[in-house]
C-alpha cells in the first residue's frame, strides 16, 4: 500500500483562549492597598508638617511680606535671594556655623568615645552611677542651663572666673564668648553622646576581643584595630547628628547669653534667620534664607551619608 | 451640619463686628483738626449687665518682682471696680526676654498674623510708627472720641505737657503714654565716699563722670561706671539722648535721611569708647551690668528708672547695704542735656465695639491717679500725672522720702521724644546702628568708619518715598 503524503493545509483551529481571569480592579487595589495604608499616617504627617510648609516657604521667599493680614504681599521675584547673597552678615554667620560645628565635634565624637572606652572597663554598678552623672546635663532644659551658666560666667562674682583667678568677661568678649557657647553646648550633649557610644560598644560581640586576646593583642591594639572600626558607624552617626543639629542646639544659648554678639561673632545661620524672620519682620527674606540653608544642609547630609557608607565597617 | 451652621454664624458675627469697627474708625478719618468727633461715631458705653472679657498684654508682666507684682495688683483692682469686665493679663509670647520692647512688638505681630491679637497692648515708643502703620493700632480719637482722650489727659492731676503727645501720629492719638523714664544717673553713695568723692556733688559732665569712675576703680577696686545705652539689647532710647545732648540726631526731622554717623553722634560714641578704653567702664552686657550695680559692684550707671525697684532692693539686701542716689544725665561740657523718654504707651487693637469700650476703660484706669501712685512708688517709672507728687493723698509723702524721683522729673520737663525709625525694616535699621555703636564702644572699632558703614547699610532699608 503505497501512498503519498499530501500536504494538507492545516485546518485553522480556533485557538481556545484560556486566560486566567484577572480579579476586578477594585479587588486588586484592595489587595495592594494595606502597605500604603500603613504608610499613610507617617506620610500624611510629613506632608502636613514638613513638605507643605516647605512649599509655603518657597512661595513666601519670592515675596516681601511681614505675615500681617493687613499688609499687602509684594512680589519681588528673586530679590530676596539676591539680597541674601550680597549680605556680609550671612558669610560671617556661615563661617561661624562651620567653625562652631567643628569645635562641637570634639564634645560629641572625640570625648564621648574616650569616656565610653574608659568607663567600659569599670564594673557594672559603678558604670551606672558614672553614666547617670554624665547624663545629668542632658536633662537640664537649655534655657535654664544658659541662665545657670550666665551666673557662673559673671566676670566679677562668677564661679568660673574665681576658679581661674582672672576676670574674663566670657559673654562680652569675642573669643571667650565663642568658646563659652561651644563648651556649654558640648556640656549639654556630652551625656547623650556617651550614652550612644556606650550602646554602640555593647553591641560589639565580645568574641572578637577574646579572639584578639588569644592572639596576645595588647589593649591598645584591640581598641585600635577591632573596637574602633566596629564602632565607626556609631561615631559617624554622632558626627552627622552634630553637623545637622548644632545650629538648633546652640540657638537657645546664643539667645540667652550673647544675642549673637559681641560684634555678631556668635551669630550662626539659625540665629541670623530667626532675627530676620521674627525680630525684623522680614518673613520673605527669612524664608529665602531658610530655603537656601535647607538645600545647603541637604547636600551636606547627602555627602555625609555617602561618606559614611564608604568609611564605616559593618559587622555582618 | 449643625457645626457648619454655627461656623457660618460666627463668621457673620465677625463680619458684623468688623463692619462696626470699620464704621467706628472710618468715620473720623481724614481730619487733622481738633474739632470733636460727634458722640454718635464712638463706641457705645457698656450696658450695666454687659459682660466683656478682654486681653491685656504688657512686657511689665515678663519679669518677676516689682514689675509683675505691681501690674497684677493693678489688674485685680480694676476687676474689682469694673465687675462686668474680665481682664486676662499676659506677657509677650516670646520664649526669651531680650529687649522687652522688640519682644513685645514681635509677640503682637505673631498674634495678629494668626488673627488673635490682645485688645490692649503696651508697646514701646520706638515701635510707634510700625505699630500704627503695620500693626494697625486703632486711633483712639476715632474709637472713643478726641474729647474722651483729652479728658483722660486732664483730670485732677493732668498729664505732663511733654508726655501727652508721645503716642500721637499725624496729630491723632493712637497710644496713651503709660510708663516711661528718662535716662537717670544712679550712683552708689557709699562707693563715692570710699573713693573720696562727694555724694552731694555727682558728676554733671561726661568728663567729670570719667574722672569719678576712674577714682572709684582705683580707690575701691570696684568698677567705675556703666552706660546702659550702647548695646543691641539696651535699645536706642537713651542712645538717642546721648547723641541729642551732643547736638546730633539719629534721623533727620522729616525721617528721610539717617544722621547717626554725623560728627555729633560720632563724638558721643567716641566719648563712650574712651570710657571703656580708659578702664572707667567695664566691658559688660546689660544683663551683667544692672544686677552688678544692684549688688554694689559698680559706682555709677545711666539707666531707666524702671530698674530703680531692683536697685533699691539690691542696695538694701547687699552686705553691707549701700545707699542709692540719683542725678540728671551728665552733659557734654556746657551743652544742655537733652533727655529722651523710654517706655511705652497703651494701644488698642480690639475690633469688637464692646471690647473696645472695655479696653478704653482699662486704659483709663491704668493711667489714673490711683494707678500712677502704685506704678511710681513700687516700680520707679515717672508719675506722668506730676501733680500727684504734691498731693498728700497721692505721692507727696512718698516723694519726700524718695528724692530719687527728682532728677527724672526735672528731665521730664524738657523731654525730647524717642524717635522711631520709619518703614517695615525699622528694627533692622535700629539693630544695624546699635551693633555698630556696640562694636565701637566695647570692641574698639573705629568710630567714624564703623558708624558710616552702618549708616550706608541701614540707609538702604529706609522706605523709598
């Protein structure tokens, strides 16, 4: 039986389209929603308290206005920014902010690290007393602390000048006033920073140290090559905190003790901003300054976070 | 729904109140003459059973001690005599107390921006222009009528003539002058004696002031003198007196040109700088200086009499106690002393007619014979109703026991008003000027160059006309 195969055109068969039935949009949305719902309160607060005011500030920075409903808002374009950049006060304040922050790092990074490393050797009960003593200044309200220091720094009857036996007017002379502001802020922050470093230290696994001891590493070698690298994320965090918060932290002291003087030599950018916005009623100008600082500090924070990723050594 | 309706009702009530308020103030505007406003335009008297509550803001409530005690007592008295009016007395809403005057204005500014201003506020004369132009203080001549305002200035013991017009702008009374002082030279009679100086002959010129200060410093080891007029915190009221006493001014008469770098002002600041450089004055801030004087650690201080209560308490409480004396401000050689006034007037901000009336009654009470008797004897501010000092039922016995008021009173007779800078940037103009002065006096900057630079900076902030 012979035959030939003839090619027969395939009968087009209607393809059965069997697609999984997609659930209706509403149900899909309902299923995807929970994570966003969980986020909503936080995002809502951020929008209401941070982004909306930021938008308002941006808008305000193009106007000359003193916030009064009876005064007309006057559109001035970029004039506020122009005036700001021409202002010699601003450059001075910026430089002082940088210098003060740098000096503060001594109190928020270097000293706390030393204190925490030293006290880590003390027994647990003694350490509790020690930590409580160091932490106490954190609990003193800034303005009350400033008033206290004002008495202690009095040039004639103050405790400080009696101890050093030389009358220095700590508040009314340029260099001493700058030192006073930095030291008092540092005094305030030291306890908190020590606490943070101590927490960082307790997070380091003892096995590393024990292993190093087994290899007969000295105490200094252990600290230098094991503890400090593992502590670096904590220290970088403290540095970041100091740089971003130093302006706010020094503000109550500047306002209570020196009001930015003498000769504007303790006026940092925050104090300058506050003077313009709330003392001189130049809200548009202050808003422009605020935005400029926001952008500036944002860039600094970004750079620091990048840097911290590169610098720090994580214990995985 | 109910909530919404009530909100609409409140809005309508507000609009009504606003309309009434505007009607009340719009009626008399435009006339600078002294003809009386007809009684139809002014806010009506309160009904016998009409309950009103008002808010009163004063920087004298910001410092514990004689200031707060006196003011609280005054408000209590007012509420007793005016049972249908409740007064909430508050201090300026700023976190800190630096520079009472500017803090008071900033506080009012904030509250106005949120639409919730006090009905009566005590603001300084240095903020007068801004208070009227920007903050919108109500003209009293329109709200209660010029007759009522003038009648309040009269009375059994009329206001000192130089004081009456201090709260006026363009011939209209906006503020009733309330508490103020002139720059008084207070001195420590015991330190004078110890330094071999005669407490009966206080220095009358700045040259004598310097000599006396140096003598005190040399022979007692204490500080010689302090002029509380030369810093950002002290404000510019007595700095203006210093400059005016040397024949200068800080701004031209018409308010268009700054003059605080002219020769007389420069010479006045240079004099003060020399006091510091020679050691006659210590480098102190206001916060340090006046308590130090109260403790008996400084020989002389040029200060507002509002600090007199603090000085008297300090003098009595010090070990050993010392004697406080007062004299008129020293002069520049034989030029006449031109004293200025510090202090504040009472301004009305309420919109509601009932509240305006109640506020005016409070203003009347606070500037009455009874109130000044308290304010002068307990704080040390000038009794603007000077006749009280001769009234046996007023302050006569007190004045006999307290000769300290005498120099202040002498200076009231030849008062020159504390000038406020014009425009919305007036605070910045003032701060720029005072920072320059402070920098010259306490940091040794060159007087002419520093003041000229500051004046050039500040001139840009004057309103363009």
